[in-house]
């Protein structure tokens, strides 16, 4: 497996609290992504990054922000968690080469009560 | 916007039967990738198809990319219990950033 970790792996939080999820890679890949996975929806892109301090929105970005101050770290913040943000969050990376397969982290299961 | 639909959503097969999942995009794709996610795990890359009409095989798995580059299929011959999981297609648009649009996935259950 690619060198990609996520923390925490599980979290339970209350509605209205801020939450930050961390993705860390040791592959020095340029591109990093945050997805959420919900039954019946597959994987939906929240935000992505194409370099340090270069980020952009995905299809479900409302209520989320990201930051990338170093190549290896990509943070996802839920500014004020809501129950609709209960989900499994996956981070992914790719090098941007010809076959830019995405390598996924192990996921973070977030429950907002 | 970009949409990638996948059918069926669920499929139960007896071990030894064949299985096929289909992927359809609302727009023409530059390429398509397939991923497998085991229960409780994370998606793992299987293959990428780039050319119109391309067919690739990996042992019992056959992947096809449509002539119009808007659809794709994954066929598994003689399923085994190790094939259990959810299979996702993911397409890259011909325009725009280096993003993939994932299908909704097909969850395969293999009955021994």
C-alpha cells in the first residue's frame, strides 16, 4: 500500500463543533483529495489540492474547508459539524503521471450526534 | 454537471456464476478507471482504460471501454468468494482538472 495515513480513524462529535481530519502521505505526490462515502452515493469529492497552498472545491464542498501547508499533509475541517456530515471520509493521492491511479488512505469514520 | 452512473447497485451470485457491472457517463471521458473496495476497506485501483473500444483482462476479470468513451463494463468469469466487495468505476473528463468522477458502485455478494 502507498504511504498514506489518516487520523483519527474514528471520531464521534457533537453537532456544532469544529472537526479536523488529517491526511499524511510519504510519497511526495502532488495531488491530494478528500472524499466522503455514503450508501447509495459512492465516493464524492469534497476538495482537492494540486500543490502546496493550491486547493479547489469538489462537488460537495459546502460546510468543509481544507488546507495544505506542506506537500505531505492535507487537512479537512468541518467548520460546524452537522448530522448530515456523518460519513466515512477517505483521503487519496496521486502523482499526476500518465496512469494517475489514486491511492486511498484507510478512511476516517465520523459520527456527528 | 458530470455524472457517472453504475448498475446494478447490488448483485448476489452463486459461486462460479459470472458477474457484470456497467458504468455510464453523461459526458465523454478521457479515460476510465476501476477500483475494488473490500468490506470495511478502502478502494484499491484495478485498471485504467484509455482508448476507444479498449479491452483489458486480468485473470478472470475483463474490462471494456466503449467506442464513444462514455461507458464501460467489468465482467468477472466464474466468481469466487474472494471477489466479494464493491466495484467502482471512475471517469476523468476530457476537460477540467485532474479529478475523477466515481460511479455509485456495485456491491457484489458471492454465495458459496
